[in-house]
């Protein structure tokens, strides 16, 4: 796993490390995609097509950082539509950048969440 260093962690789960299979958040290892809520929860997430999990948490964050794996990918249309209809900001970036951005926003006491795909997830495998 790649180690992370939060500059000014606020209250909430800090992303310590990320890797091909998952994440270490506040010292606990999570396998697979996760939804990290800055107010204190880490939840399983079904990946980029799982807007239902995010929709259930609307109102708990003002900004959603989406980590799409090793490569940056555009936000899926349904997630863009959810963000527009519910009034939260959503930014797509590669997972390493998303982990850093989440920690910085958390340290600034922002109402932030991160939806993260591990760096070795299906979206990062070459096409057959």
C-alpha cells in the first residue's frame, strides 16, 4: 500500500494508505471500493455504477470526491445527475489524488465524502 500523510487531519476517518485491493483508514484495512463519510463512517460501496449507496447518504456531505482507480475517468452520467438534483459537488479524479484531496478537505473541516475504487480494481485492468 502507498502511505498517505494528512497535513491537518480534522475529525473523521483519515485515509492512511491506498493500494490495489483496498484502503487503510484510521488504521483499519478495508478491501474493495468504499464510501468514506467525513463525519465518521466507512461503508462498503459497489463501485462507479452504485449511485444507490451514495443516494442513501445525501445530506451528510457537501462535496463528494470520486476516486476512479489508477486512471481518472469522467463521472458516470447517473452520478452526475444525482449530484445535480441533490445539490452536492462531485469531482472525479484518480484514486491517489482523491485520497489526498479528501484528507485535505477533511483537515479544513469541510463536509466531505469520498467514493473510492482501489487502484487495482476492474476499471484499471487492460481490456482483453
